[in-house]
C-alpha cells in the first residue's frame, strides 16, 4: 500500500469520525434545547401570569421586568442554537421557517419592546399598552407552541382518542379555574366553586353564569374569551395545528388521534382539515366582529378599544355558541334590546358556528363544483366535472333538520308570544327579528333579547326540544345533534311504514348509525334525568320545571336559564358542572373513554323478536 493511499484512508476515517461526532453533538444540542426552551418559556409564562394576575396592567415592577428580559435573552440564544442545529437536520421547511420567525420575533421583543417596561415615563401611554400586550401575548404563544412536546409524548403512548379528548377539556377547565381566581381577574373576588363553574361554562361553551360577566375585569373577560374560543374549537385542534408547525409535519400516531377527534374519514386530510377550520373560524369571526362594530353606537363605549373588544368578544361568543355577553343583562339591556341589526348578526354567527365544519366544507365544495360547471356551460366550455355523491348524507340531513327546526321555532315563537314577550317590540320587523332570534338562540347559543321568565309555557316547551337537539356534528355547539334526531325520525318512519331499512335521498343509513343515534338519545335523557334528580334534592323549592330547564340547558350547552342559576346551592352547581362537561364532550364519548372496548366476536347467538 502506497503512502498516498494510507494518507487518504487516514483522512477519510478522520472525517467519518468527525461526522459521527458532529451528528451526535447536534443531536445532543437539539435534545437539550427541546427541554430547555419549553422550561424557559414556562418560566416566562408564569411570570407573565403572575404580573397580570396580581398587579394592575399599567403598574411597572422593575425587578420583574428585568428578570423577564433576561429570560427572553436566554430564550433567544437557545432558539438561535436550535435553529442552527436544525439546519443540518432532514426536516421540512415549514418547521425551520416557523422557528426562524419565532426567533426573529423574540429578538425584536428583547431589543425593542421589553425595554419599555423599564421606562416609567411611558406608563399609561398607548405605546406602553401595545408593547406590553405584544410582549405578554408573544410569551404566552411560545408557552402554547412549545407544549407540543407534551402532546407528541402523549401520541407516542397511543392514548385512547376519546380519553384524550375528554382529558384535554378537563385540563383546560382546571387551568381556567386557576386563572379566574387570580386577584386581578375579578373586581370583588370569586370563590372556588363559582370559578370552577364559570370556567366549565366557558370551556363547554354553555353560557350559564353564577357570576355576572360585568363583575370580571378586562383581564378576566379576556380569560373567558380565550376559554370559550379554545373550548369551542377543541383543545386538540389548537395542539394539532401548532404541533404541525413546530415539527414540520404530523406523526402517524398524532394523525390517528386527531382523525378520530375531528370526525374525518381520511387520514391524509387531518392536518388540512385543521388548517381549514382555523381559516374558516378566523374569517367568520373577523367578519362578525366588523359587522357588530358598525352595528352598535359609539356613544355606548368610553373608548374605541372598548368597542373593538365588545365586537370581538360577542363575535367569538356567537360563533362558538357560548352565549356569553360582557353586558350585565346580555342583549336584553336597553342599549341592545331593540338593535335588530345586531340581533341578526349574532343569529347568523350562531347558525354558522352551529352548522359544523365538515358540513360547511362540504357545502363549499358543492357550491364550487356546481358553480364551476354552470360557468363552463355559460361560456361554452366542455370540461364539466362530475363527482358522485358530492353532497354527503350528513350535510343533507343537517341542512334539512336545521331548516326544519328554525322554521318550527320561528313560527311557534311568533304565534305564542304575540301577547307576551313580543309586546315589547311595537314594529312588525322587530317581532320578526325577535321571533327568528328566539328560534336560533335555544339551539346551544344562549343569548337572550327577552326576559325568559316572561315567555309562555308552550314557548318554553319548544325551547326544551330545540336545546335538546342542538346543533350539527363537528360544530362548536352541543345537544344530541341534528343528524341524531334526523336518523331517529327516519327510522321511526320506516318502522311505521313496515320497511326493513332506513333510507334518505337514495342512501341507506347503516344499522350502526341507527343504534348509535338511539344510544345517544337514551344516554342524554338519563344524564338529564339524573341532573334534575340531584338538583331537586337541595333546590327543590326552585320548581321542577325551572330545574328541568336548567338541566336541559346545561347538557345541551345552551346557557339559557329561568333565573335560578346564581341561587343554586354549591352541590347543585357541581351537578350542573358535571352535566355541562358531559354534554360538551358527548355522553357517548364519555362512556367510550371510561369503558374498555370489546373486540368483535366470531360467533353469533340465535335471533328472536322481543315483544314491544
């Protein structure tokens, strides 16, 4: 072997060993950063929550500000090291772009924004307000984004998707309870059970209130806004999107878990569905906030910022079917009671949020294909698209049932309330809008433009039915769902007509769907019955119908009450908390999460008809 060849082999081995060392060093750095950055972000987040929860917004704590600035500097350095190490990893470009944007943003916060906290002269100025809002918002976003590490660990453990869905809501409720108990969240303080009830009502987008929302400070109302926004869309939806952005992709386990929770039939479209949900939600809520902003009078608000917050809060609350208002009397307050344009905007937002994202996407696809074919026919082009069963049975059932419920609610309200609540509205247009709003809001929305105690008994009975059925599947609302009620009615019609199968629009509904529909209905009535029973033990003096109305409202996350919610005993409040929680996550989902699923058996017993 020549000397030149030996030198070549020597240097080749040297570079191979150096490459191995560099790879191990890079993996070690990434491993350290994957724990160090979330830990630092958690520390920064706790400092932000402490400052907001215990100190007035415009107060400056120099020691806290300096410490937070130092933590941000360490975060910038750690994120820069992680980004450089990731440049040599085989990751998708989305992950690198996301980490680069976060790095640049936090360098901006450290260099230009956090300095404002050290300057007392800037306190109370608009620049100070915006900078502090930007700084604290950025820190809290980093906490949420870095928590994707926890969800990746959970997905690798192959948790039951139903159990994971239930636990995500429970964790969010507990977190919201702690935040609402902070001194700066309320004006006069709040006890544990009321904070727990309010957090559950917000996360479960119910709207029942034991503490008036006006008694919460701006900080407390922002917490409520975030809670029912996260609760309306689902905690795992947020986690899925942020985890995808952080990792540049989604693992097979995470896609499987999200597929079951998103009611998506295709595994490859899970992340795209989540992205579409966020896009649709943002566009609808933005449009609703703009419409509400121009529908209310400037004189009702001392500042432009208050009007903007009012618009955003009610737009999100309506789309998420939360039914929570910042005004003490809701939309029944005199400045808003006769604002019919505001009522229509809220009603439209409630309908859009209660329609269900899968159904909205299916309607959009159907409209685009049909519209494109019509345009091609008009222009003489022969590239017509044909997609069989473009509008699926879920969409058809939901549209038919939603239209039927709105029509029934509108007509019955308009007829029964002529000599009752509609007397306060002298114009025919006002009666129409109020009747339409009365048909929309019981279906898990919870807003009120009339005093519910003035409604006649037939109207309240219709409200019970509307609350029980609720919205469509995959939506932000609750109830047994429109498709469940539709399947039950179709099956009932088939049995009466003597048919051996249930059909709708040239489609046969599967036996499993029918069994599931009746199981959901029976379980819902069982939960509501137990709720009425336990509340009657301690608050029977409130009246059986008022208690039943409260239980139906809690299970269906409707948020409507006959005025007894704040007067209930703590034990009754806890019963309603459980009822709201089960109603939001789904009674059947709750049982699936708790009961071990049996495998399909290879044998079958003889069949016999049961006398009925």
